[in-house]
C-alpha cells in the first residue's frame, strides 16, 4: 500500500511538473526572465524565492497553493529547475510576473509587485464572461476590477485583475470576524436592491424536497419546513450572486471593507444567497458566525437586507434560510444537466454542518 502511494505520488509529480513546465515555457513572454523552480502546480522565480516566501500576503498565498503531501513535495524536489530566457519582445500593460499558478484550464500569473493577477487561458468566452461579471457585481459588492488584455501569444488570451490586499476570513481571529461580516451584509443590501424576477417556481423547489435522495435528517428537516421553504424560495427575487462566498474568498481589506475574490461561480441566485452562504461551512470561522447568526446577532442587518429586496425577515426561519441555501446550491445552472443523485449530493455537502443544529 505504501509502495503504491509512493508510485502514485511520483506519477502525479511527473505529470504536474511537465504541465507546469509547459505553461512556463508558453507564457515566458509574460514572466520575469530567469530560472524557475517548478512545483506540482506552481512555478516561481528561483532568485526571489526567499523574498516571495516572506513577502506580501498574496505572494505567500500563491505559494501555499503549492503545498501538497510530503511524498509529492519530495518527488518534486528531484526535478531540476526549469530555465527560461525571454526571447520575445514585451509590450505588457503592467509588470511581468514572477509566480505562475497552474490550474488546468488556465494559469494565474502574479505580477512582481503583487498588485495584479493575470488569468491566461485559451477560452476567450470565459474571460469575457468574467470581465462582465466583475463589472456587474462591482456595482454593489467589492470585487476585483478585471480588464481583458492581449497576450501577444497565439491562441492565448488573458485578463488582468486587481489583487484584494487583506486577510481571508479563514485566517482572522474569531473576535474580529463580526465586523467584517456585518460590513459584507451592508454590501448585500445594495445587491438585494437590484433584485429582479422570482428565483424559482414552487414546483421546482417541491421536487427537491419531495423527490431528491437526501439523508434522513435532511429530508425530515425539509419536510417539516416544506411550506416555508417553498414560499421563501419561490418568492425570493433573484440577483446575480458571487455564488462562492466561503471564508477563503471573503477578504477583510486594509480599508475595513470586505472584498470577494474568485468570480468563476457567479450565478443567478436568491437575493440572500451570498449573505448567508458562509454560515453553512464547517470551518471554525463559519461556525462562529453561524452561532452568532442563530443567536440573533445580525438580525438588524438581515432585516435591512430583506427589506431592500421587498421581503420580510422572519427570525423564526433562521435555520430554514440556511436550508434554502442548500436547495439553491443544488439548483445551480452549473449542475442543471447533472443526474439528480449528483445534484442531491451537492445539497447534502452544503448542508452537512447544519445537522448538529437540527438535532439539538
């Protein structure tokens, strides 16, 4: 078994090393010239490794993405550094990058000053969509500004987005979380004020509750709250939501505002989806905020949020609102063509942390 794991780790390391090496080679005109250390999903300028590891939070975060199992890291160390020399003339907007993060369908290149990230990929439509999402969400949420740029590399396109300089909720001390969360709720009030048509038809919600294969505790909780869940989701105005406001994507900025990164999962959701999504996670930060939410600590902010959407906040439905997040997650457009058991698994995963609350 140990031997099998070692072989698998070595295979992953070889595949990752090759993929990252090819990415470095292809993106070389966007990088600082020099010798790069290649990891299983990242590459960084060898001459500046010490500076990067003790540098800006975003630089450290990029390098943390490289963290893997001990076996895999040992395998990576067997490979020599990848050497590149920039032979192509640069005509960049901004500065060249010194860290590359490989994500399969795209590469993220962190510019040397740590202020901007380039997303480089072959899918122009994806980048155009992200640019439009940034423009739309930016009207009410604090999100990165994204612009579409030319790469000068055949077949590759890129965006350049501003870096959110701050501390992720996941890394914040618990006593400091509430201020960041309440500031985010105020942004969600602006988001809700632009809500449009109702989120979903009642029969769509009823199908999830009545027919999807869910755990016994979840079926029981949804069954008991069935009328309220159908009413709240079928009447809830929909907005373009960030869709993935978990504690790594919520950033408390130096300015005191709360920013959101990673816009890839933006979708049409109920107006309260972004505001409550973090409360269903298992992370200690989320558990702390969830306990405070259930104790009514944020009711004043939530009353304003519901009012902004033309709805009425009902404190007796605090837990049901969190179940509604799970239902809406399973109904994402991203999963629309997936089999029902897989969509039900998404609902189960998102609501797992709530089981304890319903068993009390």
